[in-house]
C-alpha cells in the first residue's frame, strides 16, 4: 500500500490540537506534518474541520464470549466499538464461560476473538478464590493484568475473593509486575444496608442507591491501598462511583503508591436524582450516585486523580433488566454504551470547559497504558498504529436504536440529545466504520502487551 495522508484543521496530537496531516505508511503512522509538507502525489483525504482523535481504547468491556454469546459476543460487541470510535478493547475475565482464570480458558477466548473481532483486543486474566497458582502461567501466556471482585459479582463461574484469599494471591501477582484491576466494594456495608431495607419498595431508585452505600467502596479502597503498600503491586480501581474516595486516592498517589483510577460515562452523565423509578436500564454496581457526587468526579478528572474513562460495557438480554417488573433488586446490573460513549462524555466535558485533548488522554492514551499497549496505541504520533477516529464535535443528535450497534439495542441513553458524532473509524489505516455502517469484518488482532 502506498503512502497516504489524512488531513484536518483539528488533529488531536500529544502536543495539542493542530492543523496537520497524518502520513500513513501501510499500517503505521510515519509522521504528523503541516499540510504543506505532504509529499507530492500522496493519496490525500481532507476532513476539513472535522476533528481527528486517536483511536479510542476501552480497557473495561464485557463481551461474554465464549459461553454467553446470546448476551453479547466479539462480533457484535466490537461492531459497536468500531461504531463508537474504539480501535482497541480489553475484555474482562468474567461473564464468559469458562471465565478467564486458567491458560486453557484464555486460549478458548483467544480463539473466539481471533475469529470475529472487528477491532484489536487484549484479554484480562481473572483472580478468584482458588486460582493463585494460575496467575504466573496466565501472565506468561500474555494477559496484560488481572481483575478481581471483593464482593459477589452476581454471576455463576467467577467468585469474589476475601481479604485472606487476596493475600494468598498477591505474592504471585507481585512477581508478574502486572496491574490488579479491582471491583472495589466490600460486602459488609452492603449486608448491613440490606437489613434496613426488608420492607422497602425496590421500584424506587433510592432503595437501590441505599443498598450499595458509599461505605462499601470506601472500605474496599482503604483495604486495597493498604495491600498495595504492603505487597508493592500496581493497583487499578475500576468504575469509581463515589467521590468520597477521591481525597484518600489523591493522598495515596502523592505518597508514591502505584495507583490508577477509572470512572465511567454513566457516572459522569446521569445523576441519581434523575433516574426514574422502575428504570432498571440505569442499574449498575456501584450505583449512579448524586448530582453533587457527579460534579466531584468531574473535578477529580480535572485534577488527574481519576486517570481514565472506560465504559464497563456490560450488556445482557433485555428480559434480564426486568422491564415489566421494574425492580432494582432483581434486574441485572450493567450499562451498555460502547457505541455512544464518546459523545456521552464529550457532551458533558465541553460544558465544563474541557477540550478534545482531554478526551484523547482519558479515552485513548491512559487506557492504552493500562492495557500495556502504549507503545503503539492511544496516540497520533510517528511509529504508532494508524488508528484514529474522525469526529464531528459540534453535531447534535438524538440517540436511537440505530446508534447502538451492539446485540441488544436497549440503553438508558435512548432519546437523549448528545453532541458529537463519529463519522469514520480507522484501524491500522483501514476504514472499518463509515457514516453509520461497518465497512470491514474481523480485522482485529491481539495487541501484545509491551510493559
């Protein structure tokens, strides 16, 4: 393939947003140059005032394959990813059957991804109650890190870990130097809250919010920071929902602890006060908290205490959301958002004075670093994969099912008016999504971690 160029008045580079052209040689960015320096005869595509961002990276998705492909699979989930501007996803080790807690299970999931993924991918390993001796082999087999739960994940096949079980696993983890990604809630505060809710109406969102108190996150994070200090391993807090933990995390990072933090689009967009009773599409764990809490999460992003935004794309068949019953106690918890996460976050970010460089840092550069792929993913720069998304940051639209692209097209974002629309997505120089349609099939490859 000959040299090609892609130009725009707004290319988001590590040095800021500028008018430039991206020179692509085969699958790799050769250089980012002023438009006047494009070599004569180069095949040039000019996107004028549309922005070009690095291909997005989602370090937290649940694609459920193998075993629960009727919930979602690599074909449908990565179709949604491509439509959303994502060129690399990191799949979590639970919800699939078997869970990714052994090398054998990892290889089974690899085969599924290789057959049908439309974007590049990595696969997290899992730490459960009894697989401490699988940690080293999984690291050697190529997982970029590990995920565990400190509370019951609510799904068969993947167990939570107690403090004692986690302590048994941490020496094995520390030897790998890989990060531990943790669902940071402890069961104690949740169990205590349940005793106060025996006669509560579970159609009320306030009931569900009371059932997952901030203290569950706070106590878990307190424990994890102590273990991080004791065992010296990279710690990553997934889907932070409570802003009450921000000061503690800030101090831990200032003291030199290797801690990173993510939050999710739904925590930055919705507020608990606005969730209608019975709207189980909004159910997730930890829960969407108050409006004031949401603003404090935005401030933590501004300060850099929260490093990145990941979707926690967690779909299920629609009936599992119990739409007729509307009970937050029995509905499956999870928000699917791969295809609309960029406009969701951008809609709220621009209102608060953030720019496209912030989006690139939160949704491309930082998650690529977490996933161990920062040497070739997450930036528009020479030597990086030619992954980028063409984005119209001023275009407004109302979310419809046509915008969702994943298997079950239900979403709490349906009907919401968002700002910013993905026009095209390029994976290693190939256009895989264009103006609402997928243009390529099964182009994805495993991104080898280079920590």
